């Protein structure tokens, strides 16, 4: 058995991992136990996780929701482009299908309003979430260098043109719930002190 122990000691972490997965695959729990028991111990020193975990989580969240905001923004821009193309083509048509064309135009307009409403809801949820953990959303935006669309005033221009668009409250709550769930996926705050 001494020979086997020496062989186990020589395994790299990658080899040990691969052998353990293969042992699980064939149902050899005894082999997994031998691998676990022969694994070297390390003492690890880390800085306060209560601080670094929160900093890491807020960074991940800001990046994730900024990408989500950019996705909504991209969808909005595609709809605006669709409206422009539709409007330009409508000038060249005769009035034979005006009712159908008006319906298509209205549908595009409704989708644009929906996207702007969701962008505003996402931005409102972000600000509410940040305030709930005691930080300013604008500080986080500056920290990662990717401000939400609503923070840079782009939505103000849209509202000057089309009038005020209310945030989608149901979507705001969904976003806020998602943010809170994501925040609590790591070590619960009660353990962080």
C-alpha cells in the first residue's frame, strides 16, 4: 500500500480531478475517498471576504445589468431604424393599404415605447437596489466605466420628442427581485459581518 500512497502523492491537481470524476463515473466511491484522503492540505490566508465579496458582487451585477441595458438599447435602436425605413417606404406607396400600413406603424411605435419603458424600469430598479445596499448607482457606474443608458440622459432626448414614457412597473419589480437574488447568491450578509 505504501507504493500506492506514493503514487497518489505524485498526482497533480488536474490528474487527481480527472481520476476522481472517472471514479464517480464508475461508482467507485472508495477510490474517491482515497484521492480525497491523500490530497495535501493548504493553509489559506484571505482578506476580509465581507468587503471583497461585496465589491466583487456589485461589480459583476453592474456589468451584467449594463449589458442587459445595452441589449434593450440595441433592440430600441433596431425598432427606431425599422420605423424610419417603414416611414420612408410609406411615402412611395399608394393609399390602397393605408389601414394595414397604419397598423404596422402603430405596432412598431408600441414596441419602441415598450423598450423605452423597460429601459427606464431597469434604470429605476438599479438605483433602488444600490440605495438599498447603501451606495449610489452613479458611483458604481463610474467605478466600472459603463453608465446605464438612463444615467447619461439619452432617455431625456427621447421623451422630448415623444412625450413622457412611464417605467414598466412590473418589469422594474422583476429586475429588482433579480438583482436582490443575485446579490444574495454568494455568502449571505449575516455571515459577512
